């Protein structure tokens, strides 16, 4: 509403007030109807949970949860924005899933890290999230049943692969049951939220490097201090009014800080891929899946790597990633990690995997899971 000349604001007419009151009553009625349908959904999910307990089925089904949002987006006639459906239904699914069973999710890092944010974005606010100090501890927690699922970083578009995750996958019996792509967006955080109070900037070396140009331009001459993690930097800022931390917006929420500036990273395509790991309850095909598999080959056989990869080309099965890690205790021998487009139950994928297994020294399918088609945003 604009002010009249002289600064006064015109009073709303009785007709406008009446119309507003009528519309708000209608909105309240819609909200009550939504609540009734949410409770109806909750009762149905509770019944599903009872059936799953009888069969030992996992309450987390990444493929089904994605299909729910995709079907809704396809049938949405507006004006509710389709891009808002995913975050809305993520929380609805999280809330009703908690009625089936408490989903305990272990993740790498303390609260306020990007892995914490990826876990919360993927599982919603009702999941029981447990931060652990190392990737190995996340795998151990899931293996021992202390957590239902785990979330670990596996690669970043600027920093490359996370070797600790690949090494843990090779030695663990757990399977990959999902993936999360998170667009990494850094914030500058402090107690006051004012840049003029900043005497020192603290963060992990990688975020400091990723924000170097912004810091040079906006805080020239301000000391930069490296910390073990962005969460440690946030703790420092919470203890010292002159320290600003570079980290995620969730760190501001966790450590009681204010945002000085959002999106201070120099590159906008900085994305981290995370894996969701679980205990052998392989997801059903979603129609757009990846299969991860690890092979070893005999190093003294000429053409062994060619023979390993040839079945995928011959079967027109696309390989989206090939990574290698040293084979423990065997110098100059390697584990070959392949990401295959498609589900291992699909005939073409199954045939290519079988032919590759025949020419390999050893192999293990690490899991088939719905492919993450778009990054989640790194800020709420």
C-alpha cells in the first residue's frame, strides 16, 4: 500500500476489510482440510509401517519418495509452484515416515557442516541425525545397527573424490541405497552480522580457497585462519565477536550466528555428491538409476582392463564414472570403481555386469539406487 502525499497511509475501506476477512476464512478452511488429509495420510503410512515390520522392509524407499514428487509435479496445474513441491513433501514424508519407525541417520562431521545439511535436506526434520567424527565411524554405526542409514561425501566438482569413502566402501558389506547432490553455497557468519566488526575470518582451508576472490574484494587485509572444519570455525565465531566464519547457513542456525553475506563462493557450480548407505535392502528400480560396482583385475594379464570395460560398450551400457584406489597390501594393484547407468536388475545392465565379472579377478555390486537429477540448494 502506497502512502499519499504528505506520508499518510490511506485507511482500508469496509469493503476491502470484508473481502479480506472472507478470503482468510476460506484459507483457514483449506488449512483445516489439509490437516485432515495429512492425518489421513499418517494413518495409512502407519498401516504400511506395520506391514513393513512384519517383512523386515526398510522404511526408507528413495525410489518411491522420488516418484511421489515427480507424479505430483507432473499433475500440478498451478498456481502452486512445482519447484516448491519437493521441499514441502520432503517434510510431509519425513513426518509420516517417523510414524513407521524412527529413522536414525549417521553423517560425517559435527552439526553445521554441509554433510549435516545434505542429510537434513534428504531425510527431513523428523529424522534422528547423528554426527560422527569420521567416515569410518559412519560406516561402523550403520554396520552395527546403531544407525539405520549413513550419509557420507564421495566427490566434489572442484576437489575431486573423497578417498576415505571409496576405501570404506571397498571393505564394508554395506550397500549404496541413494545419493544426494548439494550445491555448496558459503555464507559469512558472525555474532553481530556486521562486516565492520570482522577482524578475522576462520574456516576449513577448502571454503577459504573457494571464497578467496570475494574475501580479497570485500575484506582486504583481514586475517584468515584455517580450522579443522566449518563447524569449528562457527564455534570460534560464536565465542569471539571479532571472528567471522565461512560455512553453511545451517551453521548459523546451529551456533546462533547471523549471516553477514550469502553466496560468497567464487564459483556457482561447486557441488558435492553424497552417498546414502544402508544394510542390504536394495531399492527397487526407479526408472533413472545408477549401479555402483567394484572390480579387481589381474595386473599380469595383458588387456585385462580393456576386457573389463568392453562388455559395457558392447551392450551400450553407459559408464558415468571410473575411479581407482590402491588395493590394500598389494602394491601397484588397484580397485576399479565403476558407476553404471541403470539398475542391476535391468537386462542390459545385468548382462554387462555378468560378462565383466567373468573376466575380472573379483567383483561386488555396491548397490543400485535412484540417480539424483538436480542439486539441492546449500541454503534453506
